[in-house]
C-alpha cells in the first residue's frame, strides 16, 4: 500500500502559514492595534471572526436557522462567555467548569444585544444566535467591547440581512479629556466610563457610569466615541468586501392598507377617548373593548369559528395595534398630549415615605405615578462584602444593589426562577448611579446592600430604584455626598417631527423610538443608559434629551428633598456599630495569634466581629458600643509599641542574675539591667524585686531587633526618689 495515499491530493498548511491564511483587517484604534480576521476558526457558522486588541482575543460566531413554526417576532439570542483559561486560571468552585453565566457575562450580552437588534431588515424572522467567547484575556483591557465589535463584524460579513456596518468603543475621561480604550487603572481613576455603539449615521446605544460629569462633557465623550466607531465601520466594510458574501433578500411585510384606512376613518376620533382613559388597567380594558367591536365589524362577513375567520381576526388585531400606535404618536406630535393626559415635559406625581419598616436599617417607599419601589438598606461588616471571581482578577464589593421584579407588580402570574437578564441589568444600572456618591471606606467602614422590590410598574422601575435607593441610604444614615435621582426619557420621531418625552410610561417605551435613562445629582450625571429602536439618533436629539432630562431630574430631586434633605445624623440602632483603628502591620500577627487563637478569644469575650486588613486597618463591629470599646482596649494592649522616654507601670515576670524582665503591657517586656535597678549599687536583684511585683520603669532604648531596655533608676528619678511603688499612679497603665 502506498504510504502517501492518505494525504494524496491534500493541501497541507502548517504553522504561521496556516495562521496567515485568514482574511484580515487591522487599524490603530486608540493606543493599540485592532485586528479583525475571519476564515481561520468556526468556518461552518454563517459568520465568524476573531477580534484582537493587544493580548485580548474574542471569538464571535453567528448562526441562523428557519424557525420551527410561524411567529410574529424576531427570535434573536446573544450570548457572551469568558473562559477562565483565557487568563490562565482555573474555574472556582467544586465543579471546575464554567456553568451558568456570571453577572458580568449577562451584562455584556445585554450590551451586545441592544445595538444589534434594531439593525435587521424589516420582515426577517429567522432565528439568529450570536455567540462570543473570550479565548485570551489581556490583564489591562476588558474584552467586552471587543465582543460587541465581533458581533457587528460576523453579522456584516454573513448572508444575514444585517443593516451594518456598526462599531463600538469604550471611552474614558482623565482630567476632563476623553480617551479611547482606557486601561483598568485609568478606568478606576477616571471621571467617566462610557460604551458607545454607532453605525454610519447615528449613535445606536450608550452605557455609562460617571462621577458627576456635566451634560456637555457627556456629549463630547459620546461624539468622541461615535467618531472612533466610524473607523471600525470602515474596517468592517473592508472585511466584507474581502469576504464577498451576498446578503439574503427579504421582502418586507405588506400591510392591508385598504382595510387599515377604513378602520382609521371609522375609529380615529373615538379612539382618542379610549387612549385617554385614566389608569393603566382601565385604559387597557377600554382599548380592548374598543378594538373588539372594531374587529368584529370588519370580520362579520366570515363565519365564526372557521379558519378563515381566525386568520382574518389575527390580521385585524395587528392592524388595530398599528392604529393605536399611530394614534398615540399623532397625539404626542400634533397635540403635545400623552396617553395619561400629561404634557411632554411633565413628571408624574411623586409620593415618598421613609422608615416604613421598623427593624430595617433604612427604608424608602417611592411611588411615581403607577411605578413603586420599596427599597431597603442593610449595613454590615467587611465579612458581608460580595466576593466576585473575575476573569482576570477576583475582587470584593463593599456596595451592591439587588433589583427584584415580582410578577404581581404588573398583575401577572409567573413562576419565580431567580433574577433574569433584565433584573440584573436594571440593578447594575441603579448601583452604578449611586456608587458615585458613597463615602470613602475610611469615613464609613460599612458594607452596604440595597434591595429594591418593585411593587407596581408602569414606567421606568430602574429609575424609581435609583430615587428610592438614594432616599433609603439617607434614611439609614449613610453620609452620601449628594442625593441622586433618575428619569427615563422617550422619543417619538416621524421624519422631521420630533417629540422628547420626560418620565415615560410603559406603553411609551413600547410604542416609542428611544428609552434613554439618565441618573445624577443636581451637579452632574452619574449614570446613563440609552436604547434606540430606530436606526439611531443624532447629536441634536441627544443634546435636547440630556437637557430635558436634567430639568426633570432637578424636579424629582426637589420632591425628594421634601421628604429628607440630607442623611440622618445617626445610623439605625439595629445596625452594627463599627469603629476603625489602625495597628502596625508588624503587629497583625499578635492580634490574630497562632491559628487565630487570640482574635477568637477577643471575639468570644466581647461579642464583637473583627476584620483586619493587610494595611493594618482594623474594623470592629458590635451591636453595642461597650463591646466595641472592650475589643479596642484589648487590641491596643496587644499592639502597643514601647516609646523611648516613656514611663510604664509594669509587672516583673522573670528574675535573672543580671537583671529582671518586666512586662510593660501584655505580650511586651523589656530588661531592667541590675545596674539600672536603683540609685545605689545592687548586689542581688532579689534584694529589690520579686516576680509579680508592679514597678515603674522607663524605656531607655529599643534596638533594631525590637529588644527593649528599661530603667527603674531613671523612672525613680523622674518620680522624686523612693522605691517607685508609692508612685505607681504616675505611670500609664496597659
């Protein structure tokens, strides 16, 4: 048999030549080179790319499939996963394998989804799945934005009718100047962290956290990010030309315009009254009854219960939904009138109650219109910090916010199976908004947990959480630097006609073109999130929306100040009392003791919890101040360091021929040489001292090894002579 038969006719490529076979584009974006390549991995997917920025590499692939059954929605799934092997790490836990997505992975998947979803051709209903996997992680750069770029890229080069190109970047701000792709260190010390997604004509998505930047600074940063996205769009167009894949042609759905016109002529005037029915559920009932009568009239010619009748009713329901949407939008654009009777800039009535739960450390019941949040604050110690196992480095969180959206808040019946992507996203948005005003650890050494339960919902519950969170923190006595409020802005855009809405309702979010959430203090922005349902918004719309949001935010802050103007002077009597002290790093081991014996004894005797940092900071917490004071006294006694020139009342522990060892405070003793025992010559130490005697001694010196030399003679001289016992009160006691 021919030994080469197995490889006959095969083009074998190895090593660098194999890697170089990929189709590649690259460009300097920020301070590093961005590379996007395809044709090397995952070639059976509809589109797959590797996105590289320094040592970070993300593989993103997209697949599409015909749906199993007819559906009236676009089934898009976006997923993002981080392999711990990408950072040379093992997964935590017992299983040692990545399982459920982490909070970070869920948030990144949401960030990828939001700008992608509006950019598919109208009428396209195939199932689409975009999957991003981090396969190499640079220690200085977060790979999440690379996954977003990869999502745009693999869709753009595929047959899927995606209306790209689009790009995404992270923007930081150092000393008021925007920078592209900031490192982790720059993100920590910067005033802004912003993710921008944009296509050729407009911004498509914004996500940001800030320390209180102005509207003008935010607009400058967004524009800076938009310009950088154009460079990435150029790269994607270049890559698409090299790949040469043709797009699927999609026929947009055709509406029965003749029937729609008839329904509109019959119902346009009276529909206005149904839309203006006060109350969320009363309005739904009114619109449902109105629609049922309209549909019945237009389907009456077909026999009830027949397939033809059912099909026609389904078509008419879709037309009626379009009619309601068009009528609501027309009222807004032509009359400046919204579905609940408000003007475009009006904020719904606000009601606030504080301290509504007796045993909770801080509470706020915040109601804005038909949206209500009951928010609670719990204060704890360092042991209550949230530990996060990150891809590149694990860390702990001293402040965290949990958002819950039970089904009864919208009068639905659903099983509760833990927080979903929406709950996690809303919670992190509110957490980011409040984090900017929290006190420093050394000024308020508490772990802070905020829990928001949405009890009613018709409008932005995440913005209600921001307001209720700030109020509950102040009710708990947390010394925040300023109150924070949030407001959700909407947009109705028909060609050149534009209306920006303040404090949008749930239906205005559904029927509108934008959901723009803005949070901040009276001085500046701390967090924003923008979702666009049209192809994008220009700078003027963004400017007007931010300015109108500031107007609404100041109104809400004014209403909040009527309930509480500043944080309470004292924390709840049910919260732990925490005091921080600092001890020498070299004495940490003395407080802990062998196997933790010493610290366990202090905890058992005082009832306090004790957390020791590597830098020597010690946080002592107890339900009562007595336990804290007792623990401080014991720790001080263990960590005192002898001061040269200071006199102490010590206890004789050992007698030697050459002198006596005197303990000046627990765990620390020094030597009194026989020559330093008295003003006269001493033949035997026992002539002056016995073990167990209390004696005044002065610290003469401490050498480099920590050995302490004491003098009874000098202590006596300072006290005016005698044997020192009658002067015991003059020395400090341990």
